[in-house]
């Protein structure tokens, strides 16, 4: 596939329309969204090849920030150049911003959203099933041998044990991939790896937050978008520590509602930032938080994408990509365990998760249809069962 320029109006328009639709109707979190992009853009529309999709996932997972948005930006870059990347990325984000900011306004002005808790009760196990099913598809796409599975196994265990994202896992896994698959004596490869690995280090140079709430929100979410690996699926511990323990912007109950909003809304899970921002500082807080969480992704991807395009045939770069891809699979599976502790707490949620997984493997059910069905189950069952584990009192 030949990369088009931003001046190709037809491709530019197709990108914007596709990502507006995906942002409005795409459910299931980052892995499910990436799986949907893989199905629609590789298998159906033929916008890119399987190899390009594997590279997109691996390079974006090796960078901090939300995976689905970064893959969308990367694909947009390949399809329509630099400005296409900005247009496609913000088109992906915009519907989520409108929906979640509106939910934040409802929560603030109506006092509470108890039905959201009921929906969260039913939908969350289905989200875990969507993640597992999409992870299966991604493993089939890019996992090739025992070394990758060994890397994935180590990352899986470390993610669960530490209950947080570990940035060095992805860089370390990439280095293992270089040692096993590549040729470490090539100078150009070493410089390429240094360029890719330098981005997280540069992100630590953020200035100290000011006393302004908007500035604090912006800087907090810039940090989350710049330094948090795990692509939304394991960002929850980082957000809980900052929002609840460090700044006391939310209590634990409000934080769980924010997580629920991120899970049940279309688009990436980290859209939770928009809801949090509205609760803390109204509309401008939601805007600052949204820009903060997503802006680093554009910069990182637009720096990494040209490097990858230029050096993707180099065996060392390919080795780094394979190692980072394996780390992605392992940490995502580990994140399923971490999120499962929030999503599954009784026999009904366990049953919803198992049935959802069986349905996904047996039939081609759309994500919105599955989300809608489990939301109805939650709305019916929650008032009857009144599970105390769902909310922190």
C-alpha cells in the first residue's frame, strides 16, 4: 500500500467518517477497538496489510498512552499523511468527548446516576469477554513462536503481581526481541531503538503543576497519557492513586462510577478522563482533561511512525516489534485479571462473562448489541440482587 498525502480529499474524508463512526459505535475498550479496526480495515476495506497492522499495534503498544487512539492515529498517518493523522485521531475522540461530557453534566446537575451503576454491573463482565476475545484475535495475528509466548507469560505475571503498568517491560521485551530475532551489530538499528525508547524518558520533563485546578487537571492527564503504559486497560491503578489518594478530587464511589462510564461508553476506556474533568471543574475541566490524556499520543505516534516506516525492514527493528507485541499480549491478559476484580464479584457477573465469551466465539455478534443486552440484564438484576461489592460505601 502506498501512503497517500493529506491532500487526497477522498481518503481524508473516508478517514474522518470512519473514525467518527468508530468513536460513536465502538465498544469494548482498546483491545476490542483494535480488533474491530483489524477486521474492518485489513480484512474488509484492505486499507493496510496484516504486516502493517501488526507493526501498528506493536509500535503503539510500546509507547505510553491509549492503544486504540494511537493505532487509529498511526493508520490515519499511513492512509492520509501528517494532517490525516490529526484529523482521524480527533474524529475518533470527538463523539466520546460529547457523550461523556454530557454524562458528566447529568451527574453533576442531577445529583447521581444510579442506573449507571446498574448498567456497569451488567456490562463490565461483557467488557472482560470482549477484551479476551479481541486478545485472542490479536494473538493469532502476531504471536509466532515460543519466545514471544514466554515474553507474554512474564509480562502477564508481572502485571498481576505489581497491579500496575511497568514501562520497562515493553522496552525490555523489545530488547529481548532484538537479541533473539535481530542483528545487534547494525549501527542504524541501535540508533533507531534509541529513538523509539527515548520518548518515555522525554515525557518525564513535564513542569510542576500550578495551583490552578485546570492546570493541575491538564498536567495530571498529560502525565497519564505520557507515562502510563497498558493502553487504558491497566491505567485504572494510576488514576485511582492520583484522583482519589493524591488530589482527593473524587471519592472511591465516584471513581468507580467514572470507570463505569469509561467502560460503557463507546471509544477508548481512557475517555474516563473527560468525566473526571467535568466532575472536578465543569466543561473546561473536561476539555483540559481530554486534551491532556490524548495529546501525547499524537506527538509520540507521529515521531515513531516515520521511524518505523523508514526502518521496518531492519531485522533489529522487527525484533523489537515482535518483543513489544508479545509484551502487549501479556500485559493485556494481566489487565483482564485486574479489571476482573472490579467487574466480576458474584455468580451472575461470572455467568454474564462466560456467556458473553461463548457468544463472541460462536456467533458474529456486534459489540453494541452485546453491550446493550448485558446493560439490560444489569438494569433488571441490580435492583433485585443489590450487590454490595459493586459500590464502595
